[in-house]
C-alpha cells in the first residue's frame, strides 16, 4: 500500500459509497466531525438512523438464523445467541443495515443463517461488503494500518510486500501485531480485518492481499466463527 489513501476495486464502489454516505449522515445528524472508532453501529441503527432494532430469540425462524432485515418495516433483528460475540454481533448488524440501505426494493425480508451457501448470492456479498465498509472505512483503515506498521518501525509497503512474498517474519508480525490491533480498533473479528485487505487495490493494480492469501492467514476457531466468509 502506498502511504496515500488506498484505491477501491470498481465492482463494489457503489456499495462502499453507500456505506460512507450512511456514516456521513450519522455524523451530520449527531453533529460530529470525526468518526468514532469502533463505529458504534449498535447505537446508530436506532439513533440517528431511526431503525427498529431488537436482540431476540429468532429460533422460530429456523435453528440457524442469526439476523433478519426487513427493509419496509425498517427493522433489524439479531439473534440473542450471538449477543455475547461482540465482533460477530456488530458485523451482523452492519450486514443487515446493508440490506436495508441497498436492497429495500429487492425483497421484503433477508435472513442470515449460521451456515449455508448464501454467499454465492450477489445481495449477500454486497451486504457483507457494506458491513466491512461501514465498520472499516478504507481511509481510516489505511491510516491505522500505516500507523501500526510505523509503530513497529516498518513501512506499510514493506509489510505488504513481505506478506505477498510469504516472508515468515512479515507474516508473523502481520498476524500477531497488526491485524490484532486493527481488529481491536475497528471492533471486528481478526478474519474480517484480514479480509479487508483484499478490498484494497494497490498502485500496481493488485489487491493488497488476494482472498486466497487472506484465507491462508486466518486460523479459524470453531467457537467464534465469523460472519464474513471468503468471497
Ligand atoms: Zn444477508
């Protein structure tokens, strides 16, 4: 990554823009000039965004339903089963908000399942991307990444090249220090923070990480699965 702000892949620009517009609306309505991090999505869906938001038992909708978005009712429900998993909880809310902002005209209800091949669907990929964009706006993400490299006495570019080349020291630092810090700063899981690098296009036209590289950097933990799956 260059030290200037990262570029975006064209395909998802519309989705990224919608997430940024949503954040700008919130800041304006709240009279804030700076984006608080982690983005307080749990609070903002109710105020200032004015949605109905509930954390409840969704088992009547199916045993693996984690979240529901109902665009017409402007309602988001999240399963109480993930209320204690902060990063997953936040990502699910942001994903449902994505359906409300992006897909109001598509269908009356969207449901998130704990497992399933729904990610093959365009709307699910878009809602995931919206969530990533809302919780990890690229400007802030690039800045925090550069700062965390700098604190280790490294240049962001050097770290990215080391990772792309499979350099062991670089990989270890990236996983143990940099992604950890980004995950805490943005209130997202380690895997969501890692996958965000696949959304960044470098000056040479290549992604900061390919999805495959991002996947190989993540050690999945069965007890804390992530909302965001490989795309
Ligand atoms: Zn969805």
